[in-house]
């Protein structure tokens, strides 16, 4: 699935994204600095009507959001691996536990720990087309690993 959209249409794209994502829970967000990973993740959280985060996304590696779906309390983890140095540090933060928890995990800088992503993960490739326009590709693990999207990463 591919979207090309302006910033003002991101809320609509976020709703379509969740429909396209089906029952997947782990999402790896690829794209250069400033591509729109954090902005897109914020819109995806808003589309699920999450509660305010307990902590500021700027300072923590893992941000947990609560939301309700089918009258059940659920969680979304927004994880940013950017500042983590090595596998040991990644282990210590509990990121792997989040990824295997069954809750939705939206992960920035997945290249820091590719071993976190198995075949059930979906990959989100964000490409700037102009100042306010972006392309988002939602790919299966197989599509991501067998096609060459290098020009976008
Ligand atoms: N269509 C768009 N979708 C997402 N972000 C956009 C779009 N157009 C412009 N932007 C801007 O691009 C910037 C992306 O920053 P950010 O989300 O922090 O990037 P990243 O997390 O990939 O480093 C934000 O300032 C955002 O407002
Ligand atoms: Mg970011």
C-alpha cells in the first residue's frame, strides 16, 4: 500500500493506514532525519484516540500510550532507537519485551536493531517528495527485504 499526501491530509492517511495494517502489531519506520516518522506516528496514535503520554517523547526511548478498542484497554508503544548505542543497551531498555508483548509497537530507526523484526513485522518507508508532501509505503517484511527501496532509506 502506498500513499502520497500533504501534511494536512495526514489524519486521513492515518485512518487508512490502520485499516491496511490489519492485525499486525510491530511496525518499523524507515526514513531519513526529518522525513516524518515521528509526525506520522503521532497521527497514528491520534487516530487511535490515545491518552496523553506519561512521558515526553523527546527524552525517552519508549513512550507508552493507552487507548480503548472494543471496550478493552490497549497500549501503543512508540519506540525511538536513535540514541541507543549497541545491542546490550537495547536489551537493557526492554524494547524486545515491548516488541513481543502483542501491543502495537511503532519503531523509529529500526536499523539499529534489525533482529527485533521478524516476518510478522510491517515496514513503513517514508520519502519526502517536497516540503509538505510525503510518500508512505507500507510493506510486508518479505516485500521490504526482497525489493530494493534503498533510494528511499
Ligand atoms: N506530509 C507530511 N507528513 C509528515 N510530516 C510532514 C509532512 N509535510 C511536512 N512535514 C514536516 O516534516 C517534519 C518531519 O519531522 P519528524 O516527524 O520529526 O521527522 P523524523 O521523525 O522522520 O526525523 C515535521 O516538521 C512535519 O511537520
Ligand atoms: Mg523522529
